[in-house]
């Protein structure tokens, strides 16, 4: 099934061609003011300029050639030359009916699937994940799910920070402590890391030894390599449960940490030199980039590669080996310059040919209620694990109060979905580019644009079907009728789901989906309060139950795409 926008666009393009003999973009958008219609095109205004004609006259000519068959009940011209379309309720009802029998609810699998690499999460080894990694992890995961649902081949890549000079000091520190392998714990590692850093900063002798350890590690010496592996394995043990708890689809097979690219770094630098892009500067190897004051450093003075070198190798690998058509990064906006420079160099070097799209989807900072970056009361970094535990505890209290009659295990299950869902949704529902304030009260509220509100809306619809069953009503999907304004509003909104998903996939902004779902739940409320469902009869009841089922399914799929649970009961 094509989206309404796509169907209208095609009809407009035909009309423009018939009227003026040219191919032009129709610019269809959902109308900002429903009073004027459901969709609007501003094509006439753009065309008027190039045709040197009056825009209203151009609009009239397009309108005269426009063949919308049964789609529209009214086409009108407004203002300087907007063409407004009011959709025909009967046509909308047939569209909604076919949506209800489609398991993908209108999201056809793309005809030309792309290979899309999504680089997200990227925690750092020897450190526990903190809230700073939360945004990358859940935004990247939602984006991956959406693009995958469209039928593309998504390759998740967890670019773990598992390589670099910090391992030299860590290994040197462990060696001094008489470490012989095995016995490591993440909490200890964090402490070791602090101690190692201190020794490194204080003692030139330690520094020199740490550097020697890096060299030994990079050339695969057994002690260093084994110690490094122990550290990596131990850290992974700390973040995998966080992913599982968050229902984030990252597994160990998606992990391609910085160390993976180590064997390619020398080649990358050589290739950049050969192409005349890399030059020597004060002993280091750098690539000058346009629009930036400093060049991109790819090899340090005295040897050693950098974060940027690894990212260049990663792009090269993703294009050459993974055959990516699109490479997406969801990382902190503080890395904007890094990615801009890396992308520029990757283009010039041909690591990323022009047909491969490189996209950086940055996000702002998570703030505490004091408006400052989110910290513990004492000013420390908040560990992700503690934050998620608190979310579940808080949700558990709410669920226990609301549903004391449910068995304990059920309540725990709901609390998990609500607590984790609330944290994820609070983040995903904001435009990612801005900072946002983390507030327990707001995210756990049962009304407003929150996960619990949507989960409750979904559970409430599921309960309608349980009640129907108890009354012996055997539900079978049937024809949808959109008679009352409430049914019509709900039906129209249901038909916008696929457009919303396309928008999220294109602009990499999950909050469009959240806003859509919130509006869906609101429109459903309006419908449910005004249109009796179980109390009605015959075709009307079938139609309304089908609308209920389609709404529940859309909410469930929408929440799935955000990686948020939707319990049957709440
Ligand atoms: N480890 C990095 C950090 O904590 C994130 C990795 C981002 N991905 C990348 N390809 N550079 O900031």
C-alpha cells in the first residue's frame, strides 16, 4: 500500500505534466490546519516563479488537470495558491479496512532494500556504562528497528572503545600489582583505571613503561594481549546485561570495537599518503580539512594511531566489506567536528564513494532537574545500571497500587515494561538535537506524552476485546466505516502511520513516531468516549472493533519500533 502522500504526489505530478509539460515536485504535506483540508500542496507557488505566471492561476490549471478519482471529496485553492485536499471518507474507510488486514499495517517492504550500518552505543572498556551512553544506545536502537522494519538490511555496529594508549597504563598498573590473569571485576577495573591514570600523570618512569606496554600489546605480546583480553571480557560482562534489560538488540556479534581495525591502520595512513592527502606536520601525520582550523591527525609524533584513524578504517571496511549504502552514527553532538572531518577525509580518499550516504545523527545532553548535566546527588556520574534499577522500583510502586489484585510475577513484568519504557520514551520523545531534562515524575505520569500513557492506551484496548469475548462476541475484522467525526479523525490518523515511519527513517528522528503515537492514543480516546463499541451492533460494532484492533496493533508496532514493551494488561 502506498502512503497517502505518495498517492497524492503521483496524481499532482501527472496533473502538472498534463498542464505544463514539465516534471516537477508536488510538495505534498499533511495540512497544518485541518480546517482547510487534510493535505496541502504548495507546488503552484514554486511553479509560478519558474513559469512567470500568477500562482493562483497556476493552481487553477493544476486543479483542472488533477484526477484524484475517489480519493478526494474536495479540492480548493486558498491564499496565494495553496491547493488543499479534503479526503473522501468513503475512500479513507476502504484504505483503513485494507490496513487492518495487513500485518505490516501499510509499511510495504522497500522494493530496493539497502544495507544500512548503524553505529551506536560504543561504550568504553574498563569503564562501566554511564548515562552518557544511554542516549546513543536507545536512539540508535530505535533507528535501527525502524529502518529494518521497512525491509532494509541493518548491520548494527558497536564501536566499543577497546583500544588505545589507556591500555598501556592499565596493563602496566596490573603488572605492578602482580596480576597473573583472570581475577578481574569491573568495579576494581574502574579503580585500577583511576590509580593507573594517577601514576601515569605523576611518574615519567611509569609513563615510559606504559608506552612500552602499548607497543607490546599492539605487536601481540602474550602477557599484554592476555591482560587486555581479560579486561575486555570483564567489561563486556557489565554492559551486556544493560542492553538486555533495555531490550536493546545489541549482542556480542555486533561488537566491532576499535581493536578490530588495528590491522588496517597502517594501510589507511599509507593510502592517504599515496593519494597526497596526508602530510607531515611537526612529526605527526595529518590530513588538512576545509572549514576547520586544525587538520585531522591520523598518526601521532613518534607513532601511534588515533580515534580518527580508526574511524576512517571503519568507514573503509563498512563500504568495502559490508557493502553499506548508508552509514549512520548516533553519537553525542560533542563529536560533531570529529565526524565532519572524518567524513570529509573519507570522501576525498574514496573510502566512501558519493553514492554511499554518511549520516551523523547527533544528540544533546541529558540534564538533571537543576538544568545541569545529569549527576548523582554528590556530583558523581550516574551508572546506567543504577538508573534502570531505580526506574523499575518506582514503576513497581505505581503498579502495586494500581493493580493489587494481579499476581506478583505479572506485576513485576508490567513494572519492568513501564519503568524501562518510561526512561526510553522520555528520551526518544524529545527532538534528539536538544538537551532534555530527566524527570522521574514526568516520565512516569499516566497522562501526557509518556510511555505509561501509551502502554495504558494499548492495554485498555486489549481489555475491550477481553470484555467482548466474555459477552460472547466473537470478533472478526470487517469493513471499517468512518461516520462520526471521531471515527474519521482516528481513521485518518491511522493511515498516517507509514508516512511517519518513512519520516523517522529519513530524518533519523524517533520523536516523530512518539508524537504520532501520542496523537493516536488521544484520537482513540475521543473516539472511545463518543462512539459506543461493545454496546453497538451489527456492522457498526464490527467496524468499531476493527478500528480498535487496528489502533492496538499500530500502538504495539509503534512501541516495538521504539523498543518499548506493551503489556496486555495494566
Ligand atoms: N567510544 C566512543 C565514546 O564513548 C563512542 C564511539 C562512537 N563511534 C564511533 N565510530 N566513533 O565516545
